[in-house]
C-alpha cells in the first residue's frame, strides 16, 4: 500500500499532533506515578486517554487532503451539482478504473458507474481526487472500509430511528445475562468479535454525543457501559455479541447481520482494499448502488474480486462489500484548465433520509426489504457523523431544495460539523473564513409565478421556514453566525438540463428568458425582501449568476469556494483543534502544581473558585444551573445505578474476586429573561458585574496547588475487601459520569456553562471526595452487608444508603446543611424577583465550594519535585508555538 506524501502544512500538523501526543504521554505518566488518590488518578487517566484518541484521529486526518463535502437531503439535486463541480472544464466527468490485472482506463462516471437517478441511489461516500492519499498496486480505484465499531454504530442508529421495540433493558435481565457469563475464560486474542478498550471508548463517546434516547438512558442507568468495559470486553467475542445486541434491542436479524459483517472484516484484516472495474461496471451491478444491499444475508450473490494491502486477491460477496464500503476513492484525470479538484478533493455523501420508526422485530424477519432499509438509513447517517468526527470535511456545501423538509435529523448533523470546524459559539466564529456554503437547489422552481400567490411567500418559505427555522432547530448559526450578523453565505443553483418553465432554448441550444418582464418583477421583489438581504452577502450577483440565460449558479459557487478555502484550510482547522486541546489540558492540570507557599496555594485556589462561581452566578437567573447539576445523572448518582454496582460485587462474572483492579438534541431557545433578580446569586464579596460564563480560562502561572505527592512503594497491598471493591466501583461510575459532563453539549445548553467550567469544577469535587475519604467510608459501611450470608438481600438498603452518602457530599460539600427556620403564621406565595426559594441552599453551596477548593489546595502542602518537574514540562508545552 503506497501512502500519499503530505504537503508542508500537513506535515506541520502531523508534527504538532505528535508533540501533543507526547505531552499527553507525559500527562499519563504524571497521573500514574504522582497522583496519590487512586480515584482521582482514574479520573485523570480516563480524561487524558480520551484526548489521546482524538489526537490520533487528527493525526490520521492530516494525512488526507483538504476535502469539500457535498451533503443534503436525498433527491435534492446534489448529484448534478457534484458532477459539474468535479469535471471543471471537461466535457464529461471521467475517472480512472482498470480491469483486474489490466492498465488504467477512463470511464464516464455518470453514464457508466453512477446508478441512474430518480431514486435513492448510493450507500457510500465517493471521494473524487487528483491526489489519492492511499494506493493499492495494480488498482486504479481504492475502497476504505468501515471499522467494526462503525458497524455497531450503524446498527444502533438504524435501530433507534427506524425500529419499534418493546424491549426495555432492566437490571434483572442484565443480571441474568451476567450470570450466564460466569466461569467463561477470558479471550486470548485473535477473536473476530472481541472489542478493544479503544473501541468501547469510541462507541460510548459516539452514543453520548449523538443520541438523546430514553432507551440508551435505561442502559446507562443499569451500568451497561461499565460492565461492557470492565467485564464483557475481556470475554470471547461470541459472548460479547450476546451483550452488544442489547444496543439494537436484541433484534435477531440485526445480530445475525453484525456477525456476518464483523466476520468479513476480520477476514480482510485491513482498512483499505483495491478494486477493479468488475465492482463498478455495469452500473446496474455497481457496489455503490443501494440495490446491492437488497441481497444482504442471502446466498448466491455475485462475487467481487478485491486486492488486500499485502497484494493477496480474494473474492467477496458484492452485498457485503457494498455494506462495508465507507469511502470509494476515484482519481480524476487532469482537466483542460485548473479547476476545483486541483485544490481540494470533493466528497459526495449519500443523501440524508427521512426517519420513521416503522420496523418491529417481526417485520425485520418477515419482510426481505426491511433489513437492508434499516441498515442503509443508519449507514447514511453514520457516514456523515464519522467524516465529521474524523475532521475530514474541511468545507461543506449544504444542498437544500424547497418544500417540506423530510430529513429531520439533518440540522443536528450540520450543527455538529459547524461546532468543530468553525466554532460552537458566535464569538468563536468571529473573523474566521466561512467554510459552509448553503446552496438552494432547483432555483428555477422559485422563479415561477403562481396565481394568487403573495410575492413575499416564496422568499419567506425558502429563507425562513426551510432554512433559518429548519436548521435553527439545532443551533443558532443561521441567525447568528457571529456576534455581528446572520449567516450570509447562501447561493442559488439550477439545472439547465431539466425542462424549464422560465427559460427556453433556441435551435442552437442557447437559453433565453420566456417572459423577461415577469422575471424582472420577481427580481425586484427578491432584492427588496429583508430575508434576502440578511442571508446573501451579494444578493444581486447571486441572482445574476443563477437566473440569467446560460448562468446556472455553479461557476459562481465554485469561484467563492476557491476564494474561501485556502490550501492550508484543513491544516489550520486541525491546528486550532490541537491548540484548544492543549489549553484544556493545561487548565485541568495547572491546579496540581504544588508551590511551597501554602498561603499562596490557598489564595490561588480561592481565586479560581471565585471565578467559577462568578460564571455560575451569571447564568443562574436564566438557567437555574445549580439545581440541574445537583440532580441525578449529573453531579449525583441514582440508587438504581448503585444497586447494579452492588450486584456486580455480590455476583461477579468470575469465580475469583477482582481485587486488583442522542439526534436529536433539543432546539435552541431564545435568550431567557431572568426570573429572579441577578444580584441575589452573587457570591459575597463579588464584583458588581459577574463574569460571563465563557470567561473561565485558567489564571496565568502555576501557583495553585492541591495534590499530595506520591507515596513511596511499600510492602505489597492487601487484597481489597468486598466493601472496598464496591466503593471503588461506585467512584468509577461517578467519575465516568463526571468526565462525560465536559463533552455533553446538551448539559452545556441547559446550564449555560461552557465545557471548561465542568472540567474544573468536577475535578475539585473529585479531589474533595478523595480528601474527605467519602469512598473509604462507603466501603467500610458496606463491607458488613457484602460479607454477610445472603448479601444480595441487602442491596436495596445499601444502594439507598450509598447514593445518599455520596449525594449528600455533592450537595453539602462536606458541610452540614443550613438550618432553615420554620415559617411562622400563614404561608404567603411570593413572586418577587428576590424570592428564589432555593437561595439558602445556593448560597450554602457556593460558600462551601470556595472552602472546598481552599482545603483541597491545603491538602497538598508537601512539594513533590518530580511531580512539579513533569507538570512544568506539560504546562510549558507549546509556549514557543
């Protein structure tokens, strides 16, 4: 397999990613060797590990060229646009393919390879390129395959959005499944189905970021993910399959499909394979045609020859190859003049589909078309998610036709791409190149005058209902791209090859306007409309380049793309991501640098606490953030979750004790008005105006402390008691929940607080719990019950007591609850701005948090020179660029 040679800017990002990977390795070494409390160590290692996985994705992405994605709803006119952009000045869109063992030859992509139009046609991402980032000797075309974890994601996506299920995950059923695994030997490796720790992490991260599902919430409540990572992951793969199928409702057909696809991937053994023209032509049998999926799980299918990275040639079922293809890489010959493809690759995504939960388990078995449909729709959604998560879409052309918008999940997919590529907040997007190009396709339909129509309706329907309102469900970017203006990078495109009402063609094939006066009137209405002025940077040019004879809008779109997408645009995006990750890492680790002046340490800790509380006070009047955070599943644990952890200790899978160890997010809401007077939430002594929630950057320097040095190695540790094992499991689950808060966009939206706020506050809570020995107390209190005969009967009692003990720490921060005098006389309801009923609890908590941070700092008075030396290297990384 021949790799592509990265360009200088790409090489610089690869080197930058390598440097951050080394910083993260040092961070892991520091956490593993210098952090005293085992619970806090686990939290830090897990956080660092997640960043290392992201850095790995960025490093791989930097080896692939700048790419322009083209995406939109199915049948929105995207295919014509892609072909015109890719072919440039050439007469037709040609690509290189070859017969098995034969020389390269050109094929007309639209006429010979691409499925005929008029229906949902493709199930893969097609990359058109002049600089392939990978080559397989002897093959002009290359396929990038899905990973095993991608198949699981597709099945989850398909199940959640396409299927009806009566399966309700319960703690009792999960216990029975775990019991069935008792005595099973651990996997020895080489298993086609066995998941790695990285795959489990990736899968859990994907589910938490992309889905808001009651079904997945039930799984989380019974500690499904914890058992998967701690226990099931180590079992032979076939046992893992019986556990994983809970993620798709235990639908047997989906489980059988997973087995078949996972087995095929294991047999291939690599991510890239070469293909010959037999896989692509004739187009009626092409593997990119969704019709290939219709024969999934059937025998007698056509075989396609593929070439593996090591040169071996094997035959693979065409339906399996179609299902497993993530990306088809096609090289386009040079055109008569420099064009778009000379500067960037073009990624043609399959169109987003309407989603409807219409398939139950019975229909999946009885209806032959059901299984391919569920898989297809899940795959289309996951493909865009994967390329977005992998930072492979540098710029995006978003296509949208008029009329009802059926692909309801599309706004959320686009909003997530905007977040990572340009910035999640308007202030983050200020001054950056706009790399999202919104294209209103089938523009000729908007130029037809309908009898009795209000002239304003066509533009309000297109620009408000179909665009700003529709995409505004998931984010504010259509109306507030930055803090100065709405999104204004919109374009019109039409296809002059379809029958036109407004335009005609003479005998020579040249366009003319059928009714110039009517078109001029429509243009005047268009130019005068306020929505047009809001969303088009140059409304006149946008019209002239799409609504004049011989002008269809595509050359104008290409000009703007080439002007906006610089050759190093992807490198800059990835470099920004890396710098942000490094800054977040430093913010997380800076408090652990222990100075030798205890007074300064406590003062720095108090300053940090005040800054965080100012941010909280700033959003309390509108978001009531603290009550949301003190609720279960954020800062607190539920009894149900604790009960599952208790049962895992009472009934371990192994006979030996383990003593060594959601789419749719809600739509954004208009700015909230304070329900209570803002100044009542100010901490005592705060400045007149509380700091904004976004202003939570760490103070310069490394003067704050809070971590005791590592203890020297002594005699071998005694085996953990069952109570200690239980306490460790509770802390691990709580820690996992806290780690997730920093990446939970829904929690950030509900509370009005940024990710870095959660990263800092959760660390202080974890440090405080470790310092106050909350979990040692839980272990001691639980050990008697866990070592008693019939320990299981004590599960409700211990789950309730343990959850209460932990949650009492979270809500009181180690201090007794404030006494509230009983009311005298008749109670009176008050609606005044000062009458927030939870104010005493709020003031008690923020006062306790300041003291918690100061006490955490005071808990690390001893200076560990090795710890400080490692932290100095980490905190000094990147200072010279």
